[in-house]
């Protein structure tokens, strides 16, 4: 019943023939409502997944930009304390960025 590969009418045939369940108009309507609900759930889940993916992408881009700013400031002679204050990161994070980008 939950398969997307089987047509709705085939599902009703299976209910009638294999499970001896009487398929009437009310059951057909109920199944349609359930299918619409499942589509709504699927659409919401997909939208949530897309939003999470976008947020992760934005976070990665922000991290790359921070690293670029940190490295530019470091190369221009700014002290680690100054860089940390400007980009609002801990000095330890600044040192890690410098270490990882100077390999």
C-alpha cells in the first residue's frame, strides 16, 4: 500500500483479492486523503532538508571568509590578539586557522 511504484487501482485490487477487503467509495476517499497527507509530509521534509543544506553551505562560506580575513590580517602583521578581537574568534581558533593555512 505504501509503494509509489504500484498504481492506486492496483492497490485496491490487491486489497480486494488478496485480503478480502471490500473497497467502496468511502475507503477510496480515505486512501486519497492519506496519500495527500503523505505528500504533504514528504514536501515539508524535503523543504527542511533543503533549508538545512543551505544553512550548512552558508556556514561553510562564512568559515572560508573568516579564514581568508584572518590570513590576510596575519600576513599584514596584525597580532593574533587583534585578529581575534576583530573577527570575534578565540585566539586559539586564530592560531589553528593560521597553522592550517600555512602548510
